[in-house]
C-alpha cells in the first residue's frame, strides 16, 4: 500500500460512519474506544440516542406516559383573584 493510500485510509477511518462529514469521537474520558457509539460524530450520536429514546417511548402504554394528578377545582378566593388579574390586564392593555 502506498503512503498516500495509507494516509487516506486513516482519514476515512477517522470520520463519522453515519454522515462521513465530521470527525468521529474515539475518546471518552481519556479512554480510547472503537465501538459503534464511538465511531460517530457527536451530532449523529445524539440523533441515534434520540431515535432509540423515541422508539422506547412508543412502546410504552399511554397510561404510563400520562400519570398526572387529577386537576383540582379552584376555591372562591382563587377565582376572585384571577378575575381581578384579568380586569387589571384589560385596563393596562387599553392604556
């Protein structure tokens, strides 16, 4: 193999395997890695991570996603306070 071909192969190995535009991240906290997650650039890694997260969310039942407490009704004091706030906002918008 010629020196040019050798250097070119090194360059090809250092780019992101997904987009082939940016430099791949081979180090993580100072340790050299060479697995699927470390042969990607940061943007492609993040996209892959988000894709996996979205896939896991689609597999969850809808009941697990929406476990919010039931809305409580407002007290008379809170209702009156909100009415006063709306009157105040209306007056400031006209000025």
